[in-house]
């Protein structure tokens, strides 16, 4: 439940700028669910690296397919996606290591 909560918080943080920009419901739902899943996934991946690095790598790798789709029509939108994925991935990795028991 804690991991799911981490993902929910990350999803809300990711979706707020999207709502402000007026993006459609499907884009917002996609981003929110993406982070809910990552909130559960990142803390339970057992790589022998720092938790923040694990979160960063997983968040960026899982964002690549969405970035490819978005870059077709809005190539400049990829930059904030990379930045926010990095920040949220690091935070979910760090928080997951502190609060989620495996």
C-alpha cells in the first residue's frame, strides 16, 4: 500500500502541470497510471545500485515510448518529460527504499 501511495503522489505531481496546460483526459490518465505502476515497480526491483539511481533509470526507460509518440507532434515537450521523469524517478526510488519493506 505504501508503494502504491508513492506512485499515486508521483502521478498527481506529474498530472498537475498537464491539467494546467489543458491536456486531454486520456493523456492525464495515462501519466497518472504510469506513475502508479512505477510506484509499485521501482521499490521492488532488486538491482545492486543506489535506490535513487534505480528510480531514475526505470522512470526514464519506461517513459521512452511515450516520449517517442509525443515527439512526433510536440518535440519540445520531450524536454520537460525527461526532467520530470528524472526528478520523480529519483524521489520514488529514494522514498521506496526508506518506506517500503520488501
